[in-house]
C-alpha cells in the first residue's frame, strides 16, 4: 500500500496495512544529519513518510515589500516584512520570531492599509503554481499523499498584528477581527480555487492555525465559535465541496476548542502537543469517532535518544490508537537535530511494527 | 466612604474596562481612599480574581490582556500618590526568556500576572544571556528570577542561568522560577530551580508564596 492510498483510506476510516507515518523536522535537523542523509535533501523520501506537502500561497499584505533587515547582531537579524511587522529571528536556528512591533495594531491601520492591499487583486502573484505542480508530480511518482498546505485565519492575523494586539482586539473590537477573518478566509478560498483549477487537485488540504499554548487555548471556545470558526468553516467547506479531507495543525493545548473544530469541518487534528497538556488517548476516547489524529508522540522522549523510553511511549499509545483505524503517528511537534538519526530510524521501525494490522 | 467603589474597581479590572478604572480612581481619591487601598483592595484584587478564573480556564488571554491594560492605566494614575504614601511593591522579579529563545507571549503573560499581584517586574526581554541575568540581579536585587523557555532546544539555557548565578555567588540571594512548554517539575528539580509552574496565574501565586516564606 502506498502512502497515498494509506492516508486516504485512514482519513475515510477504511482498513489499511498499518498506521500512517509522517513527521516534521526543524530546519537544523537536516543539517545535523547531513552525513547520514548522504546527499538526500528530501526527508519525506529518505524516511519514506506517507505525506508530501506544498506551501504555495503567500498572503502577506504587501507582496512587493519583501523582507528588509533593519538591524543585525552576531546571532539574530531584525527585519521588517510585507505586513509591516518588525520581527527578530535567529540566524542559525529555526523558531517563531520575536514580535518586536506591528504597524497594524487595531482597526485603523487594517482599514487604511492592510485590507485595501489584500483586496487589491493580483491574486495570481500570490500563488506559486510551479512549486505546487512540481511537488504534486513528485508526490504522485513517490506514491505519497499530497497535501496543499497553508496557514488559516488565526495565524494570518497574528502575522499581521501579533498575538497581543489580535487577542486584545478580539475582546475590545470583535467586529474588526470578524472583518479580518472574513477577508482572509475569502482570500484562501479564492487562491485555492484558482490554484486547483489551473494545476489540479491535491489529495487533501492541511491548514496550520496555532490556537493554543501551554495548558490553555489562546481564546475561549465561545470566542473561537464567534470569531474564528466562521473562517475555518468557509475554508473547510470549500475543501469538502471538492471531496478533500482537511487536516488542522494546532500547537498548544486546544482540547476545549475541539468541538468547534469538528463543527468547522476538521477531519484530522494534528499535532496533539503533549508537553502543552494535550492527551492523545483522552482525545481518542472523547472524539475518536469523529476525528482522525496525527501526532501526540512526546518529542522529548524521542529527544532522549533512549530506546527503552521510546519503546514505552510507542507501546503506551500505538496499540490503543490503532484500534480506531484513525491514527497517523507523528511527534508532538518537530524532530530537532539532537535526535540521532539512527534512533529516529529505530523509532520509525518500531512504530511501523507496532502499528501493523 | 463606601467600599462599593473598591468592588467596582475590582470588577472594572476584571472586565478590562480602562475608562471605568480611570473614573473610579478619580472618584476614590476624591472620597479620600488612599492610593494603597485603591491599588490593593481594588485593582490588585480584581487582577487576582481574574488570575484564578484564568487558571481554571474560565477566562482566556484576551480577557487577561485587557484587564492588564486596565490595571496599568490605574496604577499609572496612582503612581504619584503611591510614592507619597511610601507604598512599596511586595517584591521584585527579574524575568526573561533565556538565551537562544525568542518567544515572548508566555513570558509577557507571567509579567502581567506578577504585576497584577503587586510585584515590580524587571523584564529583560527575550534571548537573554546568563550574564545579563546576573547583571540584573546585581543591579535590582530581586527576590526572584523567572526564566522562560518554549523549546526543547532552549530549555537547557535555564540551567545555564542557574550556573551563572552560582558562579557569581548570587544563587543564595534569589529564588529561581522556571516555566515554558517543555518544562516539568522533574526538570526544575534536575537543574536546581526553586519552583516550576505551568501557567501565568500559578506563577504569580508561587512568587507570592516564595517572597512570603
């Protein structure tokens, strides 16, 4: 069974040969594993993962602005991007940039600057058709499940205004946030429509929207339902109308939001961040009849490079999860370079063996 | 002098109504409440109650953010009177996200909750080197140093700060609290931190108990 067949069947709850297997890696990891990878730059191919992703959309407000470095030190660069956000990033490490400042802090600059730019047309310039077509072809040749990936409304708004401005705005000016959700969700649907019409269907759509952090969602279920769900529902209804399943990635503790995710149309929840308080087996008990799950393997255990600890983590989770026929194994975020590649191979082989039906 | 005004001030903070806070403080001062009463029995009481609800997942970050803004508005209005009355913060905390880590949301929430509990907070920002924490401890003489790390790849830097404090002979002068997504109680014990808390409200409660001990 190919990865393409396996993931498609898991998402439809049809019998498969084994659980799905997929993973994300920090950018530094491939560098750290350079010798072991022996020149192979495609980690999905090297590790024979089941899924292949492409990120072809650019929804930054000012497409022509680019990223301009405004300050630099030995280890970090501060830059100004097309959202007129000032961010600071590590030069040699992956990770979320520091939010230094944002031009759009409230309704005023959204309406005066960002919204007109986003609605100005030129949607084709926001779509990397060539990258999508190439990834789609490679995924088909390799037999991997090909997903059209991109961020959804919450993440897009945090790129524009930052978490603090956005979350305060949700409480102080919900109509402003609703307007941003409306604009961004329409843009996602329009861009995906254009892309798919020209370059063909993916096997599924994968949205990224980090809605939680340690032990808490960023916002209440009520606020999610009122402000974010309409955008999620619009984008997910579009996918379903094309017969495409939807995977939703969220970091952090988002358990209270899961009923809303189901209402919005999520078919598979990823990444089930254990260290933030998520509980994979509890989610399976509560929502396993409605959702598939990808993730939930504690990355700290993989990072331990300890085979006994890895065995214990896999043995505690895979036998339970495989019973549901709805599980794709994945760490609870990304694999860092501190994991030895030989250990990662052991982890994958043990997962495949335990996950065999 | 009706204590209703203090209850209303507390409620205004909990609801994040900065304009109401402003009006109630003006009214309170006109009715001869002390700045300390308005701060402790109005503003900080409101923030503490909100912190409990936050910990219990009854309110979330948006509500905390607007409450913190309302609280800041109130404390700013009371600043002069608080100095005149000789009111001091219940303690000083030096806080920062450790070296190599640029995440600031969790650290900022802890700062807000600490300020809402009556602490003076020296925020060193993100990507803070161990020697910067050491310098800040020398300069500000805090009771507590609070270290945030979001990533498995940066949590080791928390140990580096503790070692730097030991190396500078300052470890005995401060309590070290740690937090962040990958952090656990066991890890706190392993690296010799004094306390670990899972969320911002618990961090503020822990800080109060550490300075009271």
